[in-house]
């Protein structure tokens, strides 16, 4: 069996067989690089309870020092371990290119001065707790880290959260965003914010706009069931040479049931402190 693509979905026909991946490479000038070949993996006839395992990573048009980036994935009761890396290129995870960042083992990572010029990658390893079963998912920033924004001596970045959570098939989507300048929250941003909503099949499609389905309304249609929600924000003001962009993916798929009445009631009495503006440090209370 030969399959020429970046991903392949196994079927029952491969049960009991061994699979491996062969990668043929070349550089920008067309020079052929050595092939990469993965180790063989046997295809089991039983379903792995850890699957599906996919992650997304905060994606922005620019990444600047002191900005927080986060890895997101489905809710799980299994153990998940995180490791963050500096990468010379966005696609090369070889030891020569990828350097482990010491003491960075949380789902969130604050970009450091030493990260400037590097892409930042994360591995999220889910395991059953006894060492007999584990899966690894990876994601990388779309651009290298910079000391400041284009054409500016300052650094700006956005943070945003989606609501509601969980998302039901008739949910009305909304978001809260915060603007930071030189790592300080801007109380009343003066710029313009544009929000666009999409559906994607899997979190890793955050980097593949051709796979996005545009939502024309913030109220989800039935067709959204089983998909993830992606929010793309753009913020522009006079102090910015280039608009800020941020992409955030929902933690879980849209559920195939309507919003329970008890959820609507509970959600309506939630408040936040501080509440104006709400930022990443706010905490809910009822």
C-alpha cells in the first residue's frame, strides 16, 4: 500500500500490517536532501482509547516577547505532558533543529527574549498512566518570535477566549479579547476589531485556511455538529504598521445536542472580576 500525502487514515484493511512513513525532502534551491524514514508501527485490530489526539496552538500574524501562547486539546481524564521547543524552521523536528526549552512543561508558555528568531513548537503526550499506551501530537507557530512588532519599538499582542463552553448545536458564539502593549493590558483599545468565524474538522487545520468553512452567522447551524470552531481576529490601529491577527480554536467539538435549559440558566448568572475589561487573569463568580 502506497499513500502520497501528509496524513493517512487507517482502515480495517490494514489490521495486522506494519506501516511506516518515508519523507523525501529538498531545500529551497531544489537540492535533494537525505530521506527520512520512520520506525515501523503495527496496526492493531482494536481501537486505541486515547484517540483521537490532536492539538492546536495559539496562532498569530506576529509573535513577540512576553506574549503567552497556549496549546489546546479535547478534555480528557488521561495524563497529558507538555514540552516546548525552539525550532530553526517550522517543519524540522530533528535534534539538530529542535532544542528543548528547559522547565517549560505547562499548557501555556510565555515567549522569552531568548526565543527571538526561532519558531516555537510544543509536543503534547497523552498516556494511560501506566506507561503501556501513549500518543504524541505536535504544533508549531506559523512565524518566528520577534522582539517587537513590525515598524515599532513596542510589542503588541492579542489574547482571546471563546464562549460558550461547551458549544452546542444551537449556540450563539461570542468572544472576549484583550490587547497588551509591552506586556501591559490596554484598558480601552482605540483600534478596530474584525472577527471571522469558521468550522474546521480538526485542531491542526488551524494552519490550513483551504480547509476552513466560513460561518455566516454567529448562531451555529446543525451542520456544525462534530466540528471545531475557529475564531480569526484582526486588530488595527494607527500605531501598528501591520494589523495584529489571532486565531483561536474551541477546546472541543460542537456537540450534537441543543443547549440544555439548565445551562442557559447557569450561564446567565456568571460574572467576572475584573469585569472591565475581562482579561486572562479574570476569574468567574456567580
